[in-house]
C-alpha cells in the first residue's frame, strides 16, 4: 500500500443507531457504513456494533489487512480479542461515553418497577382504572443492590442515594473510602437482601449465566431485577419462571442474550417484565461518540503497520 492509496474504514451497524461522519477521518480514508461484516484487502479499520455482529477468526480472514478493530461499545464480548491480538490487530473500545445515559435509564427502570408505572399505564390503556397488584412501593428507604461498581454502577449509586434509597454494592474491588454512604456486601447478601438488584458488570466467563435459577430463587421474594449490562448474564428461562411463579414481583431488561429477539422468544410473553431495545446508552449526544472515538483511533494508526 503506497502513501497515497485510499484506506477503507468500515462501520458495521445493522440497527442504524450510530452517527458516522466521514469528515472526522484523516485524509486518504474512505468510509463505508454496512449492515454486515465487510470483506476485502482494502479494509484497514473496522468498528462493530455489538447489536449487529460477532467477529471471529473467519471474519478476520476476510479482511487480511485489518489493523484496527473497534467496539462501538464499552463491552468487547462480541469481538475475538485473543485472535485479533494474535494477528497484531489493535483493538479498542468506547468507554465512558454513555455513563449518564445508562445510569439515568437504570434509575428510570428502578423507579418504574417500584412505582409500577409501566403496568399501571398498560392497565389504563386496556380500560382499567384500579391499582391492582403488585402495588406501588415507597422508594425512600428501599434497598438497591448494585452488582458492579465501575463508572455506571457508581453513577447509579449516586442517583439512588439522592432518592433516599439504601445502597449496597457487590464488587470484586473495594469500593473505597470515597463512598461512605454505601455498604459493600457479599454476593449472597446482595441477592438475598436487595429490594431491587441491578446489574452493571461486563459479560465474561465469570459472569455468564451467574443469575441462574438458583440465584433468582435466592433473591428476596417480591423483589425486582434490572439488567442493562449484557443479556447473557441472566438465565432468561429462569427469569421467565421466577416472574411467572410470582417469586419476583417484576423485572426490567434493556439487553437480551440474542438481539433482536427471534419469534417466540422465551421472554416475549413474560408477565411483569419491561423490555427496552438496548436503548439505555442512547441520547442526542452519545450517538456521535462511538464514531468520534473510532476516528481518533484511526488517526493514531502509524503510517506503516507493525505486523
């Protein structure tokens, strides 16, 4: 590839949530936005929306000159990191660009569950005008359990504390002296004593399926679950069973193990369940951030690859 050869950057986004501005790329770069993974020896940089594709060895074979592989999300579980690094491909993600959006969305779901706004709205639209059950709950003093205390977990804790909720944290690392209003607890205490449990950990071998049938049965009866992290962390069949049995009063998820869900998905008719379409990260500001960070990573690539 000569110094004046056009280089191809590809954004893989099959759901149309990202804003890609080619003017942000350096000179001699051309941009494609595709709903599927690309192929060709002119593809030098690729950004992949986790809602669109998984990237494995065969996909990397189709772009033999790829030098930059970017996740348009904080999580990278949709990328084969080990294989990319074995090939000398630089891997980046998009951290901290939607912390406030996800924390706000989480808080809205927590409040919606405790106050039953989603169920009451549906009831009125179906012609009802009674409160029914589960009844709305008092928010101040309720115990919010937060699994994971990164940037988003901290932002959720701050919001919950401002609402007068009791906040308890389960994290692999100490939560620090700068969080005196929160209590760090064991995994068992988190799931057995929280009125609402909210998930803010990445999907990994350690967390995959951690909220299984046994864990959900261990949760306080009539408690709630919120997951805006990754769908694979929660056993969806077990969640369906816990809600149908009435052990859990409700749940809200922004993520599913497979997105978008296929017809007949196990959670498609689950009672007392709120589902939003992986939208927690979205705002008029955040939709620009992933491509901006991708363009910055493209600009930082050296002229000659070190392969």
